[in-house]
């Protein structure tokens, strides 16, 4: 009994020691084509400048060359060490006295070589570590048609739906939803803090209707529907191009672990194929993921952020695809955009499709289109979805490849992601677009089958 008790105490102590140990985060590799980068350095530097990135491609190339020199130096030293060891095995040759002197010299040189190799390898590891850290900062290439500049340079490439004309002053979603008892931000603030919400009554049912309708639409178009986890390992988040650490991060990290709350199911959908080789014939592979999304939303506030426009937790349906190459990637980008606009047309919303400028692209995006829906109560357009073509940027970090046959060489896949339904933003646009003079809200016809054929949301009695 004493032995068991002692064992339990030791195990508990070990667990306590382990829990108090600092968490070591596994980092991903950029897996860049460094020879290509070195050969096209001027273009890479210009691209980083165009994207307003603090990446330093010239430094990465310099470290790459330094790494090569250190590897060569280490190999030369190892070759000398092997030759030295071979001479020691044959005894140095010559007379007994000379042999003894030669052996002593060989042994001394062997000790020196051991230290020199260790120092060279240590420097090599340091250079490789820094090179990889700097390489992770390098953004994707930029589509030649993308506007150059900051957000103000982005251009509208399509206008969809008609802007509704009101014969009364439209209210914003917060006033509408509060009066209709669709949201409760005060209770959420008491329970969880600011920028959280309880969806109530028809507000909750509208979310479920939007999600069900969206997933049904995507499944009919050949998407595999998934409900992925809402947490992911640090390296998976980083592999998708998100920065889990730093003042500007939008990612919540879980204390004393290497886990993060996901800001989008793009992360878990992309990571689902990490370190895998896909069959080329299976591409494009189309996934639709529903998840809760968690974002710190630091640095945002003011009148236009009130209500549910910018909150820490929300539900979203995400489209994600693995493609074989640039041609397939371009074709599926167009297909995903057509799906997005089809759904906004079906909901009866007025919107703009915007080709985002180079300075407003996230690091993984080669090209990005945002859809901005008109929100009459706010009297402005608000982003309801984005669509990004990421070429092989994420696949390199997550090590996702494809090949036609086992004997063929592998190639990195291309990835694409696009919002199918960001619930809070769509709720805002629907409530503000479909409001009536008496404060009621008409439910869009496509959602009524998912809400018991209810047509109008009215103020509760009493």
C-alpha cells in the first residue's frame, strides 16, 4: 500500500512538473524554392514592397547562401576527420618513435576537428533557424491583375442585386434585433465580456436556417460537408499563414498548450490533409466546413462596430478546395465566386464584388475578392465574404502534395478558400434590407422552408 501511495505521489508530482514546464511550440517550415527565390530576388523584393510587407527576401537569400557555405565547410571537416581516423587505424606508419609522434599529432588533430565540426554545426543550425523564420514572413506572389496599393486602391468588379429604396428611415440591425428580441448583448457582456452575443428566438432560428440552406446548396454542388474541430495545433494555424502570436494577432491561444481557437474553419480544413500525398485524379477536392470562429478583434471599436458586426465568436460556413495546378485553381476560383454571388442573389441582397489591392492581401493570398453587402441601416457596405486563391503557399507549409501514380514525382497542391456564410454579417444585411415600417422583418423566401414557412418576424407581444 505504501508503494502504491509513493507511486501515486511521484506520478502526481511528475504531472505537476510537466504542467508547469513552458510549452514548446512546433513551428512549420516555409519549404520555399530557395534557388528560385535567389534567381528571382529582384522580383521577390518588389513583390514584398508592393504588398507592404516587412519581409526581407534579400536577407533570406543571404542566409541561404551562408547555409550552403556552412554545409560545405562541415562536409570538408568531416572528410578530414574520416581521413584522420583512417590514419590512426593504421598506426601512423614509419619508425616506432615517429609513429608515436604521428599518432599523437593525429589524435590532437582529431580532437580539434571534433570541436570545429561541432562549432560549424551549431552555427549551421542557428543560420537555418533564422532563415526559416525569415522565410515564413515572405508573402505569396501577387496576381498580375490585382490592383497595386492599399485598401483604397481596391476596385469594384461586379455589382449584384438592386439597392432597396425606402419610404421611411431604415433602422440599423442593433435597434431592430433588440426590439424584436433576436439578440441580447447585455447578458452576453455580463457572462462573457464585450463583443459577445446571445442569439434568441428567431435570431437563433435564422442562423440555423442560413447554415442549413448554405450547406444544402454546397452539398448539391459536390462539396463534402464537414463539422471540423474548433481548435487546432499552433503549427497548423501557422501553416495556413496566420500569426498565432504578436500584438496584431486575431488568434486566441489556449494557455499552457500548443492549441489555438480557430478563427476560421479554413485552418482545420487545410490542415486535414497536412503531410499527405493526394491522388491527382481526386482534384479538385471540395470541402465545406461549418464551425464557430474566434477572433480577438483588437483595435476595432466605435459606432459601426456595435451590435454583431464585429464580435469575438460567430458561426461560419467556409468553402475550401485543393486544386492540382494554376489552371485548375483559376477555374475553381471562378466557380467559388459564382457560388457566392448565387447565394447573395438568392437572398435578395445588393452587393459589390471587390478585387482587393496588393497591400490589403493576407500573406497566403495570390488574389482575393471580397463581397460587400449593402447594409441600409448602417448606410454603408460591409464585408460579408472573401475568396482567396493561395496557389501552393499553404500547401508548402503544410506539406500537402499530389501525384497521378506512385512512380511519379509529387507536386504541391494549390489551395483556395471562400466564405459561404458568415452568419452575423448576413443577419445584419438581411435584417436591415428586409425591415418594414412597423419594425418587423420579412424573412427571405429561400430561408422560409428552414423556418417552418414563417414569413415575417414581428415584435413579441406583452
